[in-house]
C-alpha cells in the first residue's frame, strides 16, 4: 500500500510517512520498517526533512501537516461536518474514515494546531498543522477495519499542493460563529458534603456551609 501510493503523494508536494498497519499498537501512529522486518515507532517523523521513500510493505500512509502550508481540517462529528465544510468552502481533497471527515487546505499564513468543542464539551473540529499528521486512503481504519476513502473526487495523489484550496484567513472566526469554542466545557460537578468535616465540595472548590466566599 505505502510503496504504491506514497510516491504519488510525494510527487504532488506532500510530506509523507508510513502509518502503523492493522494490529500495531498504538494505531494511527507513524512507524518505520526495521531491519528485522518488523515495524517500530518512527521517532523522527515530525522533524525529518524528507519523506520516507524506502520500501514499507504493509504500512498505511500518513500526511504530515504544516509542510508547504498543508492544513487538514478534521471534523470528528457527522452532524457537524456539513456545517464546517460550508463555512470554510468545501475542499475537493476530502477523506472519510469512521465519522465526519477531513478536508485539505493550503495556508499562506501561520496556522496553529487547535481543537474546537461544542457546548456539551464534545470535540468537534481539529485544526491539524505543524506537529500533527493525518492518515489518508487507502490506509485501513483500525476500528472499522475498512479503508479510508476519498469523498469529493480528488486526492493527494492527483492534486498538487499548489492546487489545494486556500484556507480562509478568517477560518477561526467562521468556526466560532458556528458555536464551537477552543476550550472544552465540562458540566459542573454536583455538590457533595464531606460526612466527616461537613464541608461542601463543588467542582473542586471547598467551602463550609453558610460561609461567605472570599474574593
């Protein structure tokens, strides 16, 4: 798989590395084929300057984000994916795995990796940039045990980086307008009275009954 598809993505300008085959733990992690023939964790995947071109039979394919401006917008929720896609303008290079989907964009400005959550604290969108990577088809999804697939007609194997749509400079504002925020919101914990001290615990804070909070 890797040996067939990785060179195509490399020729299109993407930084590519091997991804763990089915059964390797942890899954979806960068790996290298050792001299023994077994895969080991690829420690230098985030800093090595060139893509892996050596034979990696059995490995999946990963794209390193941040290189050449490549940004992956990973939507982790099926119900939110259409709204995210419309807000940013759909990318023709869009892959799907277990849920949601991931669109590929190109940034001509600095974009940090960042997570966005909905009001219930559910992780909805991940901005994958420098220091992050994403698995691409036809790699096998470790949970579904089926290949990832391209959904919008194009792929990293036939679309040069320069042809990937530009990420809007106000992408963050567009995501925030959808009601998603950068901080995970957790519901407050219910009050609990310590039977020994009589103190009331609430969300990590401790107070005594009828006490006046100090500010």
